[in-house]
C-alpha cells in the first residue's frame, strides 16, 4: 500500500512540484524529516501509531520511504504553490489536510496504520493541521517554527504522559 501511495506522491511532485526552486525548500523538507525522526526515536518504546504493509517489512522502512518521497513531494508542492491571498491559503491548507487525512483514514480502516497509547484519528487530524500551519512558518521564519514545534512536542508529551525516564 505504501509503495503505491509514494508512487502517487512522486508523480505529483514531478507534475506540480517547484523543482526549479528546490534549494529554497530543502531546509523545510529537512525540518519535516527531522520531526519524524524525533518522533520515531523519542517514542521508540511508546509509539502513538505504527505503520503496517503487505510488502514493506516494518514501520521503519515505511517511515523512511515516506520521509524521502512523500515529505519531499509534499513540501515541493505545498510550499511551491502556496497562494498569496489568505482565503486561497486556507483552501490550500484544507486541501492538503484533507489529502493526508483521507490517506490515513483509508490506511486505518484497512489495518495499514494502528493507533496506540491514546492516539486516534482525531489527534492525527489536529497534528496534521499543525504540520501544515508550521511548514510555511518554517519557510519564512525557521527559528519561530522550531520554537513552536518544541512547545507542541512538550505539550504532547504532557498530554500523552510520555516520561523521559521511559525512553530508550
């Protein structure tokens, strides 16, 4: 399943991604990837969600594929075509949150993603919304995006009772 999803992202990136300016988006791509690496590293013993697939062997491989393909494609398209007008920005935001949540809903219903430790599709919806708000902030003001991200991570640690002492 995840191979198919990433093939769609790759095709979309080639068709709609802003490849001419990829160097402008590279720091934001890395920001998104680092966020996912941190999730997988810090919550190794207390995952909120896990990916499963019929072909790919485990969560780690699926996540690395998403980091390389899906996240890069997302940033190249989402920020590469980010509208100037606020009402169009809001619609663009809703479109991308909808794309991500539709894929997650499908994957959840077919067992390709499972939720753990109190996480669910509603938390994913909120978190996905946060991601798509933070990406353009990072593009313009990276330090602000990092500060906001740290506050959000610490808040989620508190909400989900993630203890440093329980980490690997």
